[in-house]
């Protein structure tokens, strides 16, 4: 019964599966998708998160930090993330919550307690809990325990995954999962490796395994300009959705830059810097195009 | 068209009062009522399907129609005369944001079902019969005569429209036009004295009664239109029987909305849905047509309200949970079951309470039976806690009314603070209620409204004005201003004084009196305390307790047919009222807004719509039957699919299952986002959805906010 590392629990999520849901964000991901919009979900360790817009410059953080992470110059509040040991002393004294530690160790029962607070909404809307991240299956045992507890409590369980995990983990969580929200980022193995850091072979094997085992799947396809906004990829999405009987829908996720500020907040440099959103009309064209190639419903998420 | 009407009636009335100086007061008021009806020009517009426009076209026309105002007219008004009962001086209450309200001339909810089924003639008969009762006092007979006199106004008005329609028909060149006008003429010669026989006649009848109600108020606000799809349904069916198409019904509804938008102000409610007398779903074809008309007209008025119950059909809720409606702030959702229980909590049998109606923006009333003081009394919930902690003195200035509660400065536990709070609140409420009662009574005696008395149950048998003990029920809304801030203050005091023993009540007083300047660390600790609205049992417990005290005191103070109904209603006054209120113990600075309606204080960290609903669901709203809305913002994008609409519908139903009375869901648009950008303090709980993630809009830096707004504009453009 190992504790897990969670960086957020969001209630009233309407896009992560059927009904009203609570989404649990697991911290840590084996992939490094260059467009990732959850920078605080990448590292598998707790880390300092600094929301600069909330800082009032009170300097209390500098007073308590044992590692001298915080300094104040004319340019403002500087944070030396490399020296930070994530002790949380600064977050404790920050009156405006500009500083916090992203990532909290929690037991599955603790997470479940938070999730069950919204049970009246799940009951009314046929909703439930979604395990997301980061990559939830990177913390396989914890994810399985949470999914099992959720099922015992009568909740509908979704797992949102990159699919990059061991077959054992997948087999283990299978009985406790009603729906997989499964990422499909690139059809080309080499480009997949280039953009995400890993090969897509294992991912596709896992996807087929789930479909063959009768699991309901929704393909989630980020559309990233310059990376996968290409005709062969659109065709591959359509073909995969046609080929796998478990796939019930395709969700198109157009690129947005709203995760960029999170990189600054955790002291990382974003690998893919593009300020503009994918135009809504372009997204609709892509949706319509893919929809013309498959009988499965295609929607913009 | 925008005819001048409304408050100008009041300017008229000053002149008329003198013409009947020799008459008994109720008869004089009946005569003024008739004179006003006579003075008002009426109009029928080219495409009108029923008649209903009244008022002056220009200021000049209106001025020319005034009766000459006798010299010193204002001074001669009855309430300025010597011997008119005076009121106790409660300036001390007002100085501290505790407003006992004024005389409410409006907020009467007509029982249209009864009016239409028997026609206005039924009242004539009833009053005449009552006049024959040999046991009547002279005073009663005088009032009954005045009621009878006021009924002459009904035909005066309907015949004015009939004559106009006749003249216009004679001049009409187009045959169809002539037919339309003759139909209006025929209807206006029949209704509302006689019962209508189809939908068109019923709308004509109800609307004429609505005009008369407005004119009798001497101000035109707060005249709602009730459970329209229910009381109109038999007439809808009768029209269908005659072969009238739904398109024709729709055209009448569109005109009705237009006209209500013109005369309804922002406070004329009309409702759809609910249950019938056998608790079966009452949704019908007319309900759907009303929603369709609302979506077509896209007007912010009338206030479109929906009565939702456990068995409300999914397809009906789906029609109401609509982007088109949400973006114009419509509809407001009410729980059929919870509102009925709330009305029953006033001592009305649950069977009878099923006939509750929605009046204006949140009042729950018994149509045609109630004198409903909807403007109500504004209760400063901070003040009794200020007095409790500060030895009987407010945080700013002095309180210049005697208080019997022995002052205290030290407390052993939070329960003692609650007890002291209760004791002060009782005294303050007593002052306010006594003043309000005297004011209402003296004004009711000086300016009775015999026409509304005709339409209010028991006024005929008692021969009295509705505000003077005539109505079966007499209710005054008590608006508990800043209740969430008060609750949060209790939570913080309990945590920091009694549990952690880090501070004393004096620290709270010093910090608040300094407006937290020099007390920033202390304020940071206050902000970190649990607050109502975050689904925190302790903080919500404080809110529940603060509200329970108010409810108990209001129940304790009821007298005769008068009841005081606690409410969390603030409308937009949370900003305005807050401006005049000093800093408070929850960390709120001087002049900042207090919490809005049943929502959390602006300082409360937002924990999402479900947490807010769970917190509000913990309040005993049934006992808080003055009514309150909970405001929730959602992204409009969630309304684009049936699945999304069903989720929002389920969200609303969950709130009602948890005990909520009323919820208002607002959809996010670029316009809202721009407002939130310009005034972030007014939108602390604005949630936006980005790529599978919800964030509070205020968490973005300005650059990101602008980008977000741009995206919304693009999406809206794509939708157009």
C-alpha cells in the first residue's frame, strides 16, 4: 500500500469522461512531449511551484529558506530552482500562496476521501473519477489501488494515459477501469520518439491489448502545429479508430499555449514555444476531415 | 416603442388626492386609481396580437396631461399631516448599514388561475355579498365600497383598448388588419370581467390585470406573471381545439415578452415547469413554446424561471440548459420540492404550499394570498459580532440606541461569542421589525390599495388592506447581508483565539479598526483560515450556525399574520452595500464587497463549483424561506453538446437534492472575460477550461488573460 505522488485533484471536470468527474493528477511521466502543458506533472518528485503574479514581494520566503533559493533584486523575486530541496518552508510562510510544493504524497484512501466528496454529483450525472497526470500508470500499484477502491465505492473509473507502461500494469488495472482515455500522439515511431522521447511500439501494443480485451477506449489526439498536423497522421488516427473495435470516439485536442507559464513556475524551459492557439476553424477542418475517414464520432475536446 | 409610464404615476397622484379630500381614505384611493386609468393614453401597435401598451409618447405629452398641482401639494399629502403617526428614530441602525426597509407598494403576486377561471366579475359578486353581512363594522363597509369602486377600473381600461381597436379597425385598409383589431376589440369588451375562452383571450385578460396591478401600485415595478405554462395550459388546449397553430401561440408569446420587457423592469418573473396537483410533472407543450420564444426574443426581461423537480424530463432540462439562454443570464432555476418545503416552513400546510409562486428575482410567495414585502429589511450581520467582541460598541463610530445586552470583552469559548451575537442580533432585529411594522401600518392606512385588496385572499372577508391585516399571509424578507463574511469571522475567531490561542478578541478589533494596515501577517493568517464555500465542514458549520440564529430569531419574532423570512439575497448590493461597511474580522478590508447571495466571501479561496454547491447545500435553506440564489459560472463550451448540457442539468439537480432553493448558472463569454479582466475583484470564482484543465481566470497573468479572451472571441465568431 505505497503512497502515491499527486500534484492536483480537480473537481467538476466535464471533459475527462462521462458525467461530472473528479480528476486526480499523478505526478511523474516517462514521456517528454515537447508540447506538454502540465510542466509540473513531468518530474516524479515534489517540486517548488512559483506563481509570480501572486507574489507581493514580502520576502518572508527569503528569510526562512535554508538553501537561499529566494532573492530579491530590482527585477523582482528570483528563484534558484536548482538549489531548492522542496522542503516547503517558503510555501508555509507565503501569505498569498505564490509559493507551493507541487506534489503531495497521499495514500489511495486519502485521495478517495477527497474524490468521494463529490459523490452526489457522480450519482446524479453518472460520473466518477479520472486518473490522469503526468502518467498515472507510472505509479502502477498506487493507481490500481485507487481504481479498485473507487470501484468498491461504486464509482465509474477512467484512466487517462499515454499508454506507455508495462503490460502487467495494464492487466492489473483493467478490471477496475471502465474507460481508457488513450493518447495517440504520433503514428510514426521515429517522430514519436523525437517529439515525446519514447518509441510508440509499446503504446500501440497496449492499445490493441485493451481493445482486444473489450475495453472502451477514446483516442485522444493532440494536434500540434509542426509536429503532427499532417495528412498521414490524420489518416492513421482514422485507421486506428476503425481498426480497433474498443475505440468509441476520437477526441481532437488542439494546441494551446496556456501551459507555458507553468514551465516558468517550476523553473524549466519549455521545449516548444508557440504563442498562438491552433485556430478553432483549423481544428474544425481537421475534425471534419478525420470524421470523413472514420465511422467513429470525432469531436474537439 | 418605449412609452413613458412608471414613476410618473406618482407625480400625477399628488394632484388627484385633493379632489376627494372629503371622502374616506380607501374610497379616495379608489378614485385616484380610476383617475390614473382614465389619464393614461393606451396604444395598439401595428403588429399587436393583443392590446397592452400604455403611457405617454413624449415628456411634453405627459406634462400636458398632468392635473394642475395645487399649491403646497407635497405638504398636503396624508403622511405629511399633523397627527399622522410618527416613527421611532432608528438612525443608529441606518448609520451602520442596517436598513429596515420602506413601505412596499409592490410585490403583489396575482393568482391568475383564479382570476381567469372566474373573471373579475367573481370579485364583484363576492364583495357585494360581503357588504350584505349585517355584522360588518362601518370601517369594513367603507373599505368594501372602495374595493367595489376600484373594480370599475377594470372595464374602464379594457373598454379604452376596445374603443381604440374599434376606431383603428374602422380606419384599417387591410382586411386582415381589420380582423386582428376587431378580435382585440371583442376580447377587450369581454375580458377580464368575463372568463376567457382561449389562449389569446386569456393572455389579453391576464395582461390587462397586470396593467391594473401596476397602476394601482403607484409604481410599476415587481409585478410577476406566475406559473404561466400551468394556468394558461387549459386555454392553450382550447385554442388548439379551435385549430390555432403553435406558430400563432408563439407569436402571442413573443409579443408578451416584448411588452413585459418594456414594462416589467428587471423584476417580472415568469415561470415554466414544476408539478401539478397530483405531483406529476407539469411540463407541457406550452412550456416548450415558452422556452422557444425566449430563445427567439433573447430579452433579459421577463425573468425566465424554471421549476425543476426530481422527475423533470431530461429533454426539458436540456432545452433550458442552453448557451443562448445562459449568456443572457436566463433562466434562474428553482427547486420545486425545496421551495415548497421552504414555503411550508412558514406554517402553511404542505399540500397548500405546492401552490407557491416565484415573484421577482427570488421571492417565494403564495399567489393571491400574501402581502409580500419583497424589498425587505437589510440586516447587517457584521454589526452584532462587532458589538459582541468590542464590548457593545461597533468598530467605527458609536451606536446610539439603548442596548440591554450586558457588554462582554472576554470569552471562554466560541459558544459564548455566539450567545452574545444572538443577544445583540435579537435587539437589533427587534428595533428594525418594530419600525417596519409601524411604517407599514401607517402607510397602509394612509394609502390603502383597494384594488390589490380585491385580488388578495381574505381582504374581502376582513374588509382590510393587505398590509393592514387583510391578507392571509404577511411576509417580510430579511436580507442577511454579509452572512458568509460573518461565518468566516466566527471560524477564524474559533481557530485563532480558542483553538490555537494565538490571538485575543482585542487583536481582531485592533487589526480591523486599522483596516489591517500594519497587520498584514495577521490578515494572512485570517485568509488561510477555512472559509464557507470550500466544502470545509467546520467553515460551513459556522455558516449554518449564523443562519440558524437568524432563522430562530425571525421565527421567534413573528406576530399576528406577520412573518419575517431570512434570505441571503443581495443581488448586486454586495458591492454597493460593502462600500459603506468597515473592515471586518474575516480579513475583509473597509469598503470591499461582501459575499454575494448564497455564495462565499470574495476572500475565500475558490475550490470549484462542486465544493460551493456542497457548502451551500449544508445551509438550512428551508428555514431561510426569503429566498436566495447561488451564482455559478461555467464555460459556455460545456453547453455545446447534449452530453455537456446533461452534465450541467445534473449539477443543478444535485444542488437541489442537497437542499438548495435557487441556482443561477452563468456561461462564460468573451464579454464576461473582458469584464473579469477589467475588474478581477468582482470575478474571483471565474473558472475557465483549458485543454483538459480548469483554472481560475485570475490566476493568469494579464498577457495570458488577453490571449484567452482572444480565443473566446475566435470561438464565438466561429459559432456565429
